[in-house]
C-alpha cells in the first residue's frame, strides 16, 4: 500500500510539473507578446504610413513664411518705434530702405555723423520675408521701384510722408501710407495713389489774373 501511495504522489507531481511547463511556454508565444504590448510591429508600421500620408495632404495647405499682413504690421511697428526713438533722443532718425534686397535699417543723425542705435534690435539690418517684396515706394525723392529710399523721423514726432506697396508670391498687394502731419499710418489691400494736384478751371484763371493786377 505504501508503494502504491508513493507512485500516486509521483504521478501527480509529474502532471503538475508538465502543467506548469505548458503554462510558461504559452506566455512566450507571439499571441501573448501581442496581447501584452498592445500592437505588433506590422500594425505600428501601417499606422505610421497612414500618418505620413495624412501629413503630406495637410502640410502643403499651410505656409511657414510670414504673411503679407504680418510683414505689414511689423513695418508699422518699426515706424512707430523709430518715431518714439527720435522723440526720446531728440535727434533725427533716418531709415534706409533697400528695395532690391528687401532690407531696412535706421541710423541716428548726430550732426554730420550717422550712429547706429544702441538697441540690439538694430544691430543688423532687418529683412523682409522671402515671399514678400517691395513693389515701390513714393517718398520725397519721388516714386522708386528699385534702389534705396530714405525716410526721416524728426524729434517733434513728424515723419516724412511715404507710401509703400508690398507684394507677395500670389501678387496680393498691401499698401502702407504714412501721413506727414499727424503721423497716422493707413494700411490697405489696394494700391494707394498720391492725390492729384488741384487743377484751376479755365474760367477761374482770368479772375485770378485780375486779382493779381489789382494788388
């Protein structure tokens, strides 16, 4: 009886060992790896492929370059800053604008000398966005479509009158006009042409000549 009882215990031990071995083997099957990690490598590759295709459709709709309005507001901010700089230092400030290169930079006039502003913002010339160009500038020197234009800011707060037209890659226009007396700045998505000189009607000219003769 003792021998039979020992054989039964040994048989049960072998069955338990086999069951434990089978349980451990199942834990390392591909199905178990997939269940524990969530996704297989193939599924991850498919998801990444779909994301890349989706980004290829969406990204071209967005431009990383500055828009026409952004560049225009930046220029308006420059004008305001230089107006304040002239009033603060009580010295005339000259703004150089290079139409061909699309860059601009200010200098402070100290007698006959030109000095760079101490503000590190003006340490190097500022450049327009690659997709934005200056079409033309109308200032005291006349209308220019190339070359360099000078704008002056005076200690009284007065600014030289100027009208600048910016154009982007799609030929959209942004006009910036500086009023000489008030210093107001006007922006428009259409060209701003200079006011036409007043013409004297022919019937009025004889009256003016008569008035000059009387005086």
